[in-house]
């Protein structure tokens, strides 16, 4: 699969919460303890066959990226 999305982060599905309409998917990124959370439709999660422990790639496409420092 080839995509134009440049921000591709590999990880493993750490948590999957299937609601009645939406699903919350938490992916722990490879090489650390950072977790990305995504809200997708329940139908999409079921169609993709998502399961905890499954390898997955996070694709981020955005027109705005915010950075914070302390």
C-alpha cells in the first residue's frame, strides 16, 4: 500500500473500547511508552478486525500541528 500521508507511526494496539457507535483505539508506539488515541467508527474497527496486541500503523494527516514546551 502506498499513501501520500508522511506521518506514519508504527505500534501495537494496547486498548480497544468498542462502543455502540464509536470505538476508541489506543496504540502504543514502538520504542517507548507513548500512546496515540484515535476515535473511529465501530464499523471501521470491526471491518479492520482490530484486536489488542495487533501491530498497527498510525497515519496522521493534519493541516495544523501544535507544539508545547515547559
